[in-house]
C-alpha cells in the first residue's frame, strides 16, 4: 500500500468495529471521491453491504453462440462465436487493470468491476449512503486486520439493512437482458396461472422427475436463445465465488443488480431451477453446450442453505462445516486465496476450532485443520476418501512444468495459486474433489470392507508430517484400464477388453461373488458414475446401467469403422477378442453386431450433416434410434458412459485374486491395496523407492471385498504399520 493509500486505513480495527464508505460523487470522467467513517457496533445499523467479484465479472466460461438460421450462418457460426469471444478479451486486455479513487485525504487502487459498481450505485441508488465493501473497508495489506475481520464477516452481512449483489455490467452479446427478463416474466405468469408452480418447481431434480412435470404453457414458449441467455447469466464469475455462500446465506435482504437490470433474489433462484428443469434438455439438444444441472442451479443451492440458516436461529449450520469444506461446496466455488476455502465457511457455520491467520502458509492451514479432524473424530480414517486424485490437485504439484500445465488456460495471472508442499494424505481444498468420496456419495454405512476388524486409531507425526495407519495388505494392482481422459484422446478400449479377458480366463464363468465376471465388471464400472449430469447414487447399480454399459461398448467398437478418422492402432486386436466369442452374458458385442452398428452410425451422422446443410437448426433433433439399417443405431445414447464412469478414475485387476476394482486415475501397476480397520473402503498406497514409507494414492472400490468378504482372514492377526508421507 502506498503512503497515500495508508492514510485511508490508519487505525487497525478491533473487536466488532468496522468502517463504512460513503460515495460523495462518482462519474466516468470526474472520477470517484469517497469518505470512510468508523462504526463500533453492528446491532441494527443503517448500512448496506456490497457483494461482488474482484476479477472479471463475466468469467472465462461465457459463450458466444450464433444460432444457425441459414446455410451461410451455419458455416460462419463457429467463426463468429470465437470472434465475439476474443473481441471481449481484447477489450479487456486494453482496459486498465486498476482504477484509483480518492478516499478522505488519500488514494486507493480498486478493480474495474468495483469501479463500475460504485458509479452505478451512486447514479441509480442514492439511498445507499453507507456501504461496507471488503476491498475498501478492510486494509487488505494488513494481515492482522484481515485475520480479525474475517471471523465477524457473517455478522457484518447479517446485520446489514440489505446486501447488494453486483453481477457486473450488461453483456448483450452473450446474455441479452431482455431475454433473461422474458424468462422471469414467463415464470411469474405461470405462477399466476397455477398457484404454487414455482415452489413445486424447486422440488424438482435433474434425475428425471421433471418428466412427470412437463413444461407448462408459458415455459414452452421460451426459445433456445432465452435459455442460452440464462445460462450465460448464471455462469458469471460471481456465482462461482466462494465468499458469496456466506454473504448471501446470512443476508436479511438481497438486491441483485446486473447493469441497469434489478432482480429479486427469489427470481434468480427460480430462473436457476427453471434452467435445470426445463432448459437443460433444450441446451444439450441444440447447442451441445455441455450444461449440466450442477452448473445451472448454484443460486438455488445457496438459497436452500439460506432457508436452513434462517429457519434454525440457534443451531444454524453449525454441523455443516465439515461437509461444506470436504465436498458440498468444494467443487462449485472458487477463491483466489486458498485459505478462504476454509475461512469463508467459519462464520456461517459458527466453527471456532481454527482461527483465521493470513500470515500462516496455505499448506500449514490445511495441515492444521486436517490433523485436527483425523485425531479428534472417531473413525476419522474414512475422511481420507475426501483426498482428491493427484491429477486434479494444483497445489500439490512439485514440478513447475506439471504445475503450469495443470492451471486452466483461461485463468487470469492473479488467480493462479502458488504450488505448496502438501503431504499426500492431506486434501488440497482448493482442488475439485474428483473422484467423489465413496463414503459420502452413497448412503451412510453402505460399505464395510473392514468388518469385524479391531480398529487402531490413526496418529500423526507432527515433526515429519507423517500419517500413521495400521492395517493389512490385501493385494497388488496388476493391470489398469484407460482413464476417461485417455478414452477421449485415443478412442480405444483395448486395456479394458484385456482386463475383461484376463479376469474371465482366471475365474471362468464364476467370479468370487457367484456371478459371471463380466457382471462384476459392469457393476464396478457403474460406481461413482455421473451420466449427463445425473449422479447415480443407487447401490447396487440398477439393471438399466447394464444395458448402458453394453451399448457403450458397442458404440466405442463401432466408431472407428464408421469414421475412418477415428481408427486406432488397437482396432485389429480389439476385433480379434470379439471373434474369440468369450461372452455368454451379451455384454461384449459380436463382430457382426459391431459392423451393423458402424453402418447405422455412419448413416445417422451423414443424415445429420444433410439436415444442417438444408438449414434445419443443428440437425440434433434426429431421434437417437434412427434406423437406416433395420438394426438401429443404439450406441449414441450411451456414448459418454465411459468418459463419465472413468472421470479421474480407471478400472484395475489385482495380482493374486484377480479381483476387479475401480480407483483413482493416478494409480499405477504395483500399488498396494490395503484394508484399514475402521475404514469402510479399501485404500491404495504406493511404496516410496528405497524406503518403507508410502504415498497415499486414494480410495478404491473392489468388487467382492466391500462388505467384509475377505476381512475375516485377518481377525486376531497383528496389524501392519503404514507410515504415509
């Protein structure tokens, strides 16, 4: 902070004291002049809070899509879409990264988004005289003051007269404000026509229940352009910001502003849920935009927890800190400072076991929380299922090249976290939890791999940051399949087929669970599978997944024959396995069935091209059962099954027992599969060469082991000690 800037924040705030900002004048040409006043208490004060994002309000995920309406527009649409996207980035490149405002007798640098918010509020909402803004009212260069203010931020936002949500200026190319307003109006008209419609819609989910609740009249009138505008509206970076969870949950009143458009918070919630329930199908059908329910209903989820918070004035969300930090909010919200992944939940959950300290290194903050959980909570070893796969962890990267490659290309320089030394057994809370936790994804006590074994609590060597576990070596990984990423890149399932053949050759037609080995394989494949945004939380997996698995195999094997450009070097070997006629379950298709499917697929794709050239939207309105050969094209509906089932995961077989399992993407041949007493699932460990210590790789599902089928062999036996770095 410069000398002039320091004058605006001379006194360090103590206790519940805060500063409030008053904008005296603001304009694009005249600049902004403000003044700060102190406030010692927070009870019943007449002030407002601003909730906004520090960076680009539009974020990296806003799409510009031209809806094709003619042959020429079909050819130009991809080019224009990219052009519009780059034009905004070019304008942003030449835009100043910071603006300077005058505060009392000093000056302060603020971001462009905050600059536009102050100008807009001064012009349109003069009643907002006293405003609390984190970037200005907290001295961001003083770590002690930040550490003191963060624990009371829930009180600051909770006692405010209103919380003003600033989404940023309007962007008519990606989200025409009129189209978003049309969707809001349609929901209001539908509510008038059918009382209780909006509340009924909030109870709908993406699991197919909305099929029993078809889109009513006013919703059916909305076009693709309407839903696309809503999609981009909800993909603004504001809705991905971690701190909004606390700011909005505790707020008494919320006013949403986007440029000149003002919305009620409930309208944002209803629009979010309407997109999940009615708009997603249209989006996927016409744009292939890859929109899933979790991406659309963020405001609805925040509103749900807001209802919970205000309906339970004593309990609040006190018991939710662990679930929020470990899984629920980890994949959906982001922050530039990784410590805020924990601190942003403390106030709203009344969690006091950690004290915010911005002077403490990020890795130490994570270590302290994780050590406290593992040493304090009974059967805490099951929390290790919340350690993400190393392939999706940025902070854990030790190689600079690997670290740089792991950062998304669209990430702004100031948003890139620095790599930190994290032990393999400590979660990187700033990374997505992938794969999902087996113990939290399914119902409580769904698995019991260590049944009847006496538990020895885990311990931590705080000097060397080692985790000490006691358990048993079960088996070793002998073969792994392709991961979801490798499936998309190579278009080959050779390793999956070899794994199936080897397991069949060892067990014959009877797997240890008294079923055909191929039945065990599809059930294993279905674990933690997310198809088209639908999380399969059923266990055991439903029989419908069996046919989906069979159709996916058929599609993957037929695609190289249908499209010459998709041929792979393993095609001949794959077809040799098909000719072996090993399958009596109908899961592995015959070579003749693959040929028929390939021809149906080729004609199906050719028909789509012809419809596009004729100007029929995108051609995606052809039924998936288009039957040019009489046999029908059945694979397309299941084409993404493998990518979803093996996202950050891969299948494996064990060395001794030829068990089939599913583990994290970073697992390797030679890794150990261990049963830890007290753990509901097995864990995969990797011996560090030249030592007896191990690295924690992740959780595992092993078919035929998950319910204590093999644990009785170790009853009364001495535990093995595992020292994990």
